[in-house]
C-alpha cells in the first residue's frame, strides 16, 4: 500500500507495469494454440522471451504491431501445446512516458 505522504508514491505508480497473457485455440489453424498479451502502459523496444520445457523463443521488433495500452495483442501461435505445461514469458523494454527500462516475468500454466 502506498501512503499519501510517501514522496516516492508517484515514482512507484509511474514505473509499475502490468502484463496479462491468455491462450486460446486458433480459429485459423488446426492444433495451434495462440498466445495473446495485454499491457497497461505504452512501451517501446519490446522484447519477449518465451520458455517452455527445453524450448526457447525470442520475439522482438513487435512495436509496430502493438495495439493501444489495455488492448489484446496477438503474440504467437504454437503446435503441440499440452495441458499442465509450464510456460514463462519474460517481457523487457522501455516505458514511453518515463524512458525507463522494465523487466517483467509471467509464469503461466496451461489448464
């Protein structure tokens, strides 16, 4: 909880960034699971590293295809996605408003 008289309250709020990740079956391709993400801040130089089991994928230079903040963005589609798999999404980039770098990790399980 941030106190009203906390001199760092504004800094803490401006530098906090939230990501959401979801998955769904592709409507276009059979046996493909799509991953989508949403960000609550405007960012640039976004890079996402995806880890599952022994597989690693790096997605960069996606700034041009980003929607506005708080809107869902298609990330990627994969075959052979199974229940109970544990995925890790690592987001790095720069907040547009403050020009400060960020690093955020989401641990994600397929149900």
